[in-house]
C-alpha cells in the first residue's frame, strides 16, 4: 500500500470512528427523554406512596390512642347497660307492688331505649376494637 492510500484509509477510519461516536451520541440523546420519563414517573409514584404511608403511620398512632382509651369508653357504656338494667328492674318491681305500669313512670321508656342503644353500641365497639387490633397487627413491619 502506498502512503497516499494509507492516508486515505486512515482518514476514512477516523471519520468512521467519529461517525460512530456521533451515532452513539445521537442514540444516547434520543434515549434520554424516555429514561427520564420512566425515572420521573417512578419517583413520583414512590413519593405518592410514601406520602400515603406516612399518613397511614399517623393514622396508626391515632388508632393506638383510641385503643388506649377503649376500656374506659367501653366501661362507660357498660355502666349504662348494667346499672341501668338494675334500675329498670327496681322500677318494674316497685311499680308492680304499687299496681302501676312501669311505662307510666317518667324516664322508664327512655332509659330502656338507652339500654338497648348501649347494648348495640357495645357490640359495635367490640367489633371496631377487633378490627383495629387486626389492622395494627397487619401493619407491623
């Protein structure tokens, strides 16, 4: 090979390398928006999810607080059921002795309704307590 041919081949080789680098550069530039889009979408999804999880953690603390007051609240409602029931029994017994209907005594019907409401509320409270404890158990990470 003569020196002119070598120079020409060398020049073409250099241009071929340069052309290859330019093609790689263009390919990289064309891929960047897609990769950035995927990365931004992933980052946004992760941020949204961890924000939701932070809210769940706050709710978990609130739920624990509610559960810490649960026994006191339940006892307050059970007081109406138990002591109200005893009072209703007294009213019924005394009204029977007096020959009057218990329903004629002021407050009797209302207290009976409150006792029924209290019994329903106790069931709801116990169901809520069970659900809350199950959720807290599931949230342990």
